C-alpha cells in the first residue's frame, strides 16, 4: 500500500460554542488525508490550517493518555487510534456521549472522576505485616501468578469511552460505571491490597455493580482491551459472596 | 464557579446513596441460575413438549395421561418444575424489571416488587400443583 | 466531597437502543424472556390440566397444537437457543475457571455448555422418543 497517496476527505464536526449560541451545529471540513492520517491528525490539521476556533483535548498521540476520546459515527473512539482510511463516506465527529459538553468536543468528565475516587482505586494496606521502617524499607512481593489475576484490568487509561458506551450510565449518571467498577475489581484482586471491605460498601449498592445489565458495549469500545463488562460482573460475584458472609457473621 | 445542574440528585437521595443492596445478590443469583436452566434445559423441553407432542410426532404412550402424571407428580417431577418453571421465571422477572428501566416504563422499586413477586407467586403455584398431584 | 457538585445530563430517551445495532441485539437478548414467559404459562396450564384428569390433558395437547400457540412456542424455542448462544459466552467472563493455576480457554467452557444442551436433548429423546 502506498501511504503517500494523498486524497481529500470531508469530516463533519459537531460544534458547540456557548459564548455565541446555546445551540450546537454541524460544520464540515475538507482536508488532505493519506493512509496514515489519524482522526487526531485531522483535528490538528483543522485547528492549525482551517479553523483555530475548534476545541478538543489531546496529548500523547499514542493511546496512553486517554484524552482524545470522541464519538465517531456514534461510536466512542480515541482520535489517535482511529484512522480515516477505515471510513468510507461520511465521518461524523461528536463529543463523548453521556457527559455534559463544555465546548465543541470538550466534555465535563467530573462525574466520572467522582465515581473513580469513590471506589478508592489505589493500594490500601492499613495492617501491613511489618510496620514501615524508613531505614530498611521493604518492598511488597508479588508472584507472576498473583500479577496475572488483575493485570488485564490494570490497563485502563481512564479515557471514559466505556462511559459513553454504557446505556446504564446514560440512564442513571449515579451508576458508578464501567471504568470505576473495573478499577475497584483490579485493586480487590491485588495480593498487596487490603481495602476490599471498604470498596465493597461502594460496589454492593444499587448504583454499584447492580445497575449493570451486561450490555457489553463498554468492552467492545475499550481501546486497551480491558473488558470492563467482565470485571463488573466478576464484581457481582464478589458482592454476592460479601453479602452472604455479612449475613452469616451478622 | 457556578455550574448548571440540569438533573441534580435531590438531598433525600444523597442520604440513601450508601444504602447496601442486600437483596440484589439474591435476585441476581436466581437470575443466573434461571439463565443456565433456560439455556440448557428449555430448548429440549420446548421442542418435545410444545412442538413434537402437539404435532403428534412422539410415540402415543410417550406422554399419555398416565405416563405424564407419574412422571410429573414425583420427586424428580418436583425438581423438573423447579428447574424448568421456577428458576426461569425469576430469570425472566429480572430481565423484565431491567428492561422496563431501560425503556423508562414505570418505577423501578414498584416494578421490582411486581416482577419478583409474580415469579414467586407462579413458582409456588407450580410447585403446589406437583405436591397436590403427588398427594392426590 | 459534595457528591452533587458536578453537572448531570437528563437520562437517555427511551428509544436510545434503536440507534445502534449492538443495542438492538442487546434488546433482542433481553426480549427472549417474553416467549419464555408464554411457554411457562402454557406449561402451568398443562400441569393444571394433568391434575384435572385425562380428558383435560387431551384438551391441553389440542390447545398446544393450535396454530398461534404452536408458532409462539416455536418462537420460544428459537429464543431459548438465541439466549443460550448469548448466555454461554458470558459465563467464562463472569466466572473465569482456573485449573492448577491455568485459566480454562473460553472456547472449552462454551463448548461444554452446548454439550449440556445436547445431553439434555438426548435424555428427552431417551425418555419420550421411543415407543
């Protein structure tokens, strides 16, 4: 394939400029593309060459920062990981669904960050085997088998695509949602962690794991193949066990 | 900074936000068990009882009144009803409840009582019929 | 932290699932329980008929043979198979099975469940298929 072959393509971007108008509108841009043009390249081209008023988020260009999520023809995608060569005909770019839009393609992800903070996505160890000694700090040991239990779920980059894919989050924004529940499960599975009990109080709520109906679209759109739907539903098994144990312990 | 909250949760909801869902594990457990039964048992049950039997494609004695009675009104018949009627009913109740939420029909706390209550009621009737036939 | 400090959008409209094929298939999966409920009610009626006597049992078989009932139950049969196809692939994701530290391949778990469907069908054939 000749990657130097340059052609032009038209993309439509949903614009929202609250200073000018309360209504959003579609704007078409025509730009040169070749086989290596990513959607992020295209947005940068628009910003630099065609229309400096366009707003969008981006940073790393390599699917690790998770900033450049947008809807492409109604499906949540990372701009840097989406290539225009894969699209015949119309390309419609919109801000991520289920989040309030601030301006053009920039959304307010505050609620996702709140849900994330609620599940305490960090190692919790209130009763370490040995007290911490700054003179002789000891590292936690973890075997490859123990790592393998949670490794897949640790690949999340917090891009929020799964929230835009999740109708249950769209129907009820109080639902903790795919990424937060996955991160909770990831730390619950970590052999170095002792915070499961604290996280279970969040997970075992109606707005925790129990709002999920395994639609599964979150796992389809995840750019890092984390499979949040699997993590959330494994969380249901854990929440059920937790409830049973609480029942017998009284 | 002033933010426009289009759908702020009410203060009352905030206080119940950490309420533990002690019942959900039960409904989900019954849903899962019923889902397995629906998938593993129901294809054969529907094929033989609701398709081959009424079409006269089974041998005449296969489900004659006497044979059907002796098969159903027994301990294995009781277990059969549990796996083929009761658990799938709870599976259906769970999916209907969530389906109604998905398409914004009714109120979840009422739907929940109606659906699971209906499944429980029909389950008791079904198991009661087996016991009645067993004793009668 | 004030939980309600961030902005919320109004909930999705009830036709959200019509906008994407993936969501339509999800709704179809959820709707498999509708013909299941119909079949279950038929079965309950059959149990009542069986309790009442030989005559009503024959009446029930005739009712099951009426075209509309038969079509709805054929729909239930198709629904049960579609449900099985969608449900079996979820199992290894919800309960990943590990044997001696190695996770069982998803395909093996799915194949095992289909083997269960065939085994139940064979059991029914052994029970009812022979004169």
